[in-house]
């Protein structure tokens, strides 16, 4: 838990590591749009602090190098990440706006182009 707290203290590092990992795995995870929309919601200045904390916890779990289930395992590697994200989104769904989702779709399109 202390390691996860340390990971989230430096916002720029969190953002950098999020995008680095997303670029590596975007094509392998079916919840990429939800994850990126959650990221945009968590970094939106209009988002309430409680919502930001919940989403940043889920995002930190995604980027944290040690998981309950290792990400490199086929089929099940991201199941725990998806479960954590789904639980977080369930609590704060009304705060994730269509604008966050549109930015997520645009960003994922750019990530896909980067890998061509």
C-alpha cells in the first residue's frame, strides 16, 4: 500500500507511466476506453476530489508493476485490473462525462496510429 501511495504522489510521473503502459497494452485490453475516460475524469479540474481519489487508485493499480494476477498471463492477466476499474467506475459513473469518453476515443485512435 505504501508503494502505491508513493506512485500516486507525483502526478507527472503517474501520467507518464499511465501513457507508457497504455501504449504497450491498449490492443490487449477490452476496457481501454473506460480506463482512458477514467484517466481524463481523474485529471479534470472540475472533478470532485473524492472521485479523483477513487479513479487514481484504480489507475495506479493498472500501472503498478506488481498485480494480484500478472499482466503477462494470457486471457487472465488483466482481469484484476478490469475488476478494480469496474468497481471504481461503478462508484463514480455519473462523474465520467461524454467529454471524457470522447477524449478517450480520440486518444486511443492516436495510440493505435502510433503502433502502425
